[in-house]
C-alpha cells in the first residue's frame, strides 16, 4: 500500500478542532490533485497513531470526507479517493482590474448630490432598534419562526391600521391590510388580484419605477397630462383606462398636491363604470412643512374604489423594506379566493420589531424629530436659492424632500445638468420622468433638487456653486 505522504501539522491552539484540521488537509490535497483517483488512504488506526490523536478524531474527519464525496469507504478494504470529475468547486476568480477601473469611472461620486430619493440616517435611533431586536430575540418563541399569516401578522396590521387612521385619515380594518417587502411586491400581487390586460393611466411626469412594473405585466399604459391641480380628469376620461395610478398628497416628481375638488372628480370617475379603481401611492406624505397634513384620497372614498399603498422606507429607513396595501372589500374578497396562497415576504421577526417600534411610541418621536430636521433644511434651501428666482421658478416645496426649479431662459436640462456636474454638483432632470405621448408638448427645462441626505453646510456649498454656473 502506498502510504499518504503525511505533512499534517496539527495546532491544538487553533480555533479549529483537530478533526477539522485533518479533514481540511486531505480535502485540499485532493482538490490540488496531489491525491489521485482510487488512491488508498492510511487506515484510521495508522493515521491516529501517527498523529497522536484518538481514532475517533480520524474517523470523524474521514466520515466528513465520505459524506461530501471526496472519499469512498469500501468494506474491509479502506478509504479511497473519489473521481475528481465528480467534485464541484466554486473558484474565486481574481478581480479584473480593467473592469474595476471602468466601473469606478462610470459610477462617479459627486461631493454635492441633490438626490431626491436619499434620506438622512444620521438621526436614526440605532440603539433603540438594537434594544428592541435584542429583547425580541431573547424572548422569541418557536411560533415566531413559523410561516405566519399571508397578509402579515395581525398585531402589525392592527398597529398600522391605527397609525393610518390617526395620521392619514385612512378608514380600514386590519383584515384589509397586506404587508409586503416593498411597493414592488405589492404591485406584483395587485396584478394577480386585478387580472391581466388591465389598462392603466398614470400622471405625466410619472413615477418611472411603477411604470416599469406595469409594463412588465404587459399592461397598456396611458399617460395623462397634469395641471396645477394634478392629473386632468377630462383627459383621463378620453382613455379606456380601468385603473388610475395617482399620488394625491405629494406627486412625485412635480410635488403637486391634488385639492379636494379634483379628488372628488377622480372618485366620480372611478364609480362611473364597474371595475374601475384608483391606486393611491401615498409617497413621502409624512413630511409636510406648512399647514396640516393632507388627508388621503382613500379617506374620502365611500364606494370601495381606492387601493391605498404606503411604505416605511422614507419615514424610517430604506433597508426596512416593509410596505402595506389597503384593499377595498371587493378586491379583498378576490384576493382571498385567488391569491391568499402567496406567503408573506417579510420575516415575522422584522414585523415584530417594527410593530413594537410603532406601538411603543418610538416611531412617532423619530418622525417628529425628522420633520424638524427636514423643515430646517427645506427652509434653509429656499432661502439660499432666492437669488436664483430671477432665472428659475421654484415649485414643489412645503412638502416631501425635494424642490423643482424651472428655467426661465430657454436652456436645456442637459446643459444645466452638465455645467453643474463639472463643478461636482449632481442635480436631476425632470425629462427623465416625462413619458412620450402622441401629443408633442414643449416643456421648459426643470431640475430636481433633493435635500434629504445633505447637511446644511453641504446645501450652502452646493447652491453657491449652482449660483456661479447657472446665473
């Protein structure tokens, strides 16, 4: 018998057990091709005596190698190396330096990024979130690790129901709420509830992510122009749309809030034909800086025609990925018949953490703190851009986390964005949110400036640069 050329050096002080060290040595020798197919290994007794370890230790190492397919145990003959062709190995390729260089160039980082989607995480109550998480895991019962209800845990749905009624005037019961991992999942689920070939109408400019999701369903989409009061219902009536996707309280990206008269027109359109619905995306409605928060469109719906969707991504943190959908009873009945077999996409642990965060008042205190922070940034930004009002009209303020600057001098959005980027300031073009329609309309250049994630000093420095390049 050809004995194994043994070079194993066992280290009792290692954080790995002796059997793991033996196992890894032999496994690596087989992978490297130093041990060939059908080559016989020393007996467990021989190797144990040679290494001065117990035979049980060697038996455990050999047993693991057999279980993983590196060795084959032949009765009364010993252990033999298996065919290397049967072994699968994930090889880590060295990074491509050329690819890394190009990627770094393509993803430029700007010192002043006025992103409308970013939020300020510096004030997030990390200690509180950790404490709640720790307490839940310490007291966790086996039921918490079970699958749970498809619509989400009843406790969290009840808490969300109370929160929505108190803050947004939403009238619903916990049974109408479905919890999901982000709005994307809820729209995917809604497609199963509404059915195929639904004609959807959207505001123009629109929320592009929702548009892409609807297009992935092969839904025909009509884009409805807006005026100072939001989506034009007269233009909506000229389409065959069965569903209208709207953001009544703070439209993204224009910032327009739909007044009560236009809301009543929308609700009237919805009841004019059977099967019509309004999808209300209550985008960043928590942040309003003048006057009382606007009630939701769903609060005025007495005929069960509004599907209400919201998320905690803006109000708490993007990584939370917990959203909610309130179904009117006709669609709830359809959900229960045809879609209730879909499992909840949010872990029960995350649901329990969020439930305690809201229920015990932490969310309300954090939200009030962030309203003050964002109001301060909003007011500071509006004061800083005042000299630019000769060249731009300002709109979309008093709510949300961004403003809109419309050029008065006939310049293009590309020109304005490029001149800012050369000086390290990233701004966003409204044209990216405008959808092409048969009706060609020439719109003046409009730039979107978000301020949520920027400090006051960064806002001051960024606007100072824009004054130089845009004036």
